[in-house]
C-alpha cells in the first residue's frame, strides 16, 4: 500500500477536500513530462525544491448522478456506464506507459479477489492476454478496444501526487537526529472480518495491555520514547520534518552520512487515523496564497520548529518501515511506475485496473493504473498519482492538486455482468441510475 511502497499523500493531499467540476467540454489530448520509473538516489545536496507550475486544462463533464453520503463501496455509490472510449482524449505516449504498468498488474488481476466487487478474475483474462501480445505503440487502440468506462458515484474526482523522497540521515545516532523505526514487536493487526461478515475487509491495529487490546501509541508518545525496547531502529533522520513527509510518502532513500544509501519502505502503521496537517494549517490562517503545497508547508514547519512539532503531532498516525531491496512496490506487491501508477481506494476501484482521469491540470490527465493504496486515499473518486523519484518528481507531486472527472475502465462486458449480478441478488445501484 502506499502503505507499502508508497502510502503516499503528498502535496495537496495534505490539504484535503474535494470539489467537482460542472458541465465542461472535453480537453485536448496532452502529454505529461516523462518521469523515470526506476528511482535513482541523487548525489546533489538536499535543498528546497520549487513547486512545478501546472498547465491548466478543462475536464470532461461528469454524468448526472446523485451522490450517496457515506457510501463505502462501489455498489453503494452506484455505477453509470459512460460513453464509448473512442472520443476520449488518450495521448499515445502516455498510454504506452499505462500499458506497461497494466501488463505488470495482469498476473494479479487474473487470480485475485476484487474487493470492490466490480469484477471477477475471468473478466480480465481476454484483455490481459491481448496486453501481452500487442505492440506497445498501439496502446491507445488497446484501451479503447478492450475496455468500457464506468463512472463510480458522481464521478467528481480529486487527485494529489506522491513520489519517493530522499532525505539525509545516518546508521548511527547523532545529536539532533531522530529514529527511523521498524515494525514494533508488540504491534498487533486484527482482521475483524474473521469475527463477523459484517466487518469484512475491516482491520484494526493495537497492542495487548493486560487482558485487553488497546490502541497503539500515537505519534506524540512514539516521539517521546514509547517504543524504546519495542521496535528496531533502522537508522536516524537528520530532519524530523523530512522524516514526517517520508512517512506520508511511505518509502524513500536515506542518504547516509557514513556514505551510501538506505532504501526503506512501508511495513506497518500504528492504526491511528491520518490527519492532513495542511488542512489544519490553512484553516488556522498559517498558510498564505501559494503556500499550500508540500513545499510551502515544509517551509513553515522549518521556520516555526516548536509550533511545527505540535502541528505534526496532531497527525496521530505513525508509519513503520523496513529496509528494501529491488524495485519499489505498491499494494499489489508489484513494481510501481512513475507517471503511470495511481493509488486508489480498493473498495471502489479494482486494484490493477486502468482509470481515466480528466482533470483541470494536464499533468494528471490520461490513463493511470490503480496499483497502490493510501491511508488518506478513501472514497469513490479519490486518487493519488505516483511520479517516481528525483527533483522533477518532487516538484510535480508536491504541488499536485487536481479536480475533475474520473472513469474506471473495466473489461468490456463486465458492467453488464455486474449489473445482472446486482439484479439477481436484489441489490440497488446506489445513487447512480443506469442509462437505458
């Protein structure tokens, strides 16, 4: 999960909030800048990075639908079959990256249970067989021919960005450095679905105290030493603010004072709810115009260290890491691709499925593959775009805050099969009414 290679919630995700567009015409096809999919640690000294200025675009209009407050699944939110993919503005170069990522997802798609309930493994077999055979230069044609677009709920989407950061640190303790913890030995994860079907898919984390399971230590307690003797220390970060944001991203590089690089990734989380500090800071008037990006938030925290520590502690969620080798992985346990992977809520989007985003900035437009999840990526149309690593990735992800319309791309025929299954079981389709 970006909770694994990523847990991401960078930049504007920290701001939270989602407002969808009104009726708008289709945007022209545009290309995103190339982003390296294989992270390479930088040898350049760490320094503040500017926010990359976005290029505006006009999103496609969402289909008329009534939102369902509190919907916790795609079925409850409702589905609408969208228009054919033929008129969608799919950029060929961007689609090639999406096809490469989709090929990586296929082994999982054809065997795993889709927790969104929208597809079954056999739905994916024809498209995956074709993906393995087709020339990547025909990627746009492939997606148009083998998929149909559906709108989940009202379709109004909010997308942020994440990346793989690099921060300074050490293997050994140093004055002013803070620990980077591995998974605590007393952290327990409970699958509530094992106790009742009512709780299927729900988990909680905590620790045993006496005869009771209690919430695990929050960020404040951990920073004040509660984990002493309970968790391994992988290394030490030179800057607690940078470590905070590395936890938000879920993985990263530690450039060691002793020389070399330590790569770490998500292993577990303390079970506490995630709080986006950007939204808190904005509501308190701490961020001025143009300061609501990740870069602006970091600058404020550095300029106000005591207040900054208190603000960060309002996010009780805390991430534990493990040392990584090999390529960065997402929630499927498969490699993620900069510029092609997106994190989504698996209760609404099949993990591994393509998603078409039509947003108000060109960077976010196009076909993405849902290969990751995130602690704050919840809801039917909430997405977090992955940009790889390096200066350009940080600049894009740090300022990513896009609104528009999202369509999930399902294998042709799977919507009709899903609809028939709902009718057979007597389930309603939420707030979205199928068109005749």
